[in-house]
C-alpha cells in the first residue's frame, strides 16, 4: 500500500496550461516510453525527443536508463549513434531507419502526428483526433493529457503492415 501512494498521479486539467492550436506548434520536447513490434520481435525504450523545424534530437534509453541510441536530423541529414558508438548516416529519416532497422519509420511526418495535427478519420466529442491515416500508417489516439479540446495526445499507436509502434508521453514541453 505504501508503494501505491508514491505512484505519480496524472495532472489535473487545471494544472495543464492552455495549449496553442496544434497547427501553430513548431517546436516541442517530450519524454515518454515507446514500444515497437514487428512480427514477434519486440523492443521497449524510454524516449526523449526535442523537435524544431530545423532539427530533431531523439535519445532512446533502456527502461533502466542506459543509453541505446541517439538519433538526430538537421539540414545535413540524419544520423544514428548507437551505444557502442557505431554511426549510421543517411540523407533523411526514412532512409536512415530503412538502413538501420530494415524498414522505413515515419519519422519525418511523426512530429505532426504526435501533436494530433492530422487529417482525422474519426474525432471525439470535443473535436480531437481519435484515428487517422497518413503515409500508409494507421494512427490511433488512445488518451489525451486532459479532457480539454486543446489537450495533447499522451497515448498513441502507429501501425503499418506488421509494424506497430506505441508511444506513451509522460510530459510535453512546448518551446
């Protein structure tokens, strides 16, 4: 019972400041957890993503905090540095992920998807996206940070063929 009292409670709606329109957000940082599955292969990691229009920096760590990989993108291209300091580079995110993982991840479009700035195929009662399709990926928004219409997504699924990504955002910071 004592441990249950230490569990972090989700923020109350009053604690979340009003958010700008999704289309107007050009920079953000998020911390969370990601699960990736392809066929029977599963991977879990913590994620810290810093996004601006000009660059992205993504740090993936194990659930215990050990660094797994750093991904970055800027005008010069996309790079991945693994925990053992192996470097992979490509002109863009999709080429890099295909080279490293064997399939292209939707990293170029994902910042807009993460914010819920998509052409929704289904919306909830306050107009937030519940489902969308983009670049051959099915996107589902399973939870938001509050009931407010401007709340950001905190639990999302991305599916394409036999690939499934699930992202749980623990915190958003709009820059």
